[in-house]
C-alpha cells in the first residue's frame, strides 16, 4: 500500500509540474498580443553549465560533475537548477576563494542527487553577511513540494554542504494511464 501511495504522490507532483509548464505556455500566448515581452522559460538542468560558467566569471572556482543517465523530467531539472543556484550564491558570499564542488547523479526511478559543497573560505570575508536563511528555507519548501529531501549544514572539517534527493519517475509508456 505504501508503494501505491508513493506512486500517487510522485504522479501528483509530476502533474503539478506539468500544469506549471502549461500555464507558462498559456501566459506566453496571452502576452503575445501585448507590448510586453513574454516571460522566458524557467531554467532547468540543461542550463546548469551556463550557470556555472557565469558563476566562474564572478571569480568562483567550480568542480562540476554530471553522471546522470537519461532525460531528467523538466520539473525535476528546474528544482535541481534552483538548488545549485542558491548553493553557489551562498558559497560565493560565505566562502570566497574556495573551490565549490557541484555533483549531479542518478537515473529513473532511483532519483536525482544534487550535492554542492565548499570548504571554508580561503579569502577573508570583507563585508557583513546577511543571515536570513530564507534562500535555504525556500529550497526546503521547493524540494518538499517536489517530493524530495534536502539536507544542508556544516561539514566536519569546516565548509558547507547542500545535498538533495529528488524523485525521478520512470517515463510513462504509451497506453499507460489512459484508463
């Protein structure tokens, strides 16, 4: 029974992600007749290399590894992108000069794993840092809505790690679900 409930939950989350995609297309279509520019699509996993390149352009060194196997669903990819984006932003603020490690791995149906880690700062932080924590709180909510799990905190030798697991359902086969 718990397997059936997990399947229902996963499908519900995927349906919500699909609905967001449809609403985005409808919003673009509605706005096409107006003078305002259409809202650009939200970034996903395919946009991570560009995010890393932009972050490196700001002076952060990044070690990036992606060993995912298969096509990551769009909603999962968007959530993974946001996790990486927030973690890189925090590493840049709190650990200047440190090399940040970004690792992606997984496949359907095991799930997608995202890990962003940095050692302690190599350079001194020369400005007061905000300690709101709202970015991580937002990530926790986003990951929970996706049916995943998020852990973050300091590492034993200093530094910080953000680790997430996101469900990655197997693609529906033709003819399934049409009952």
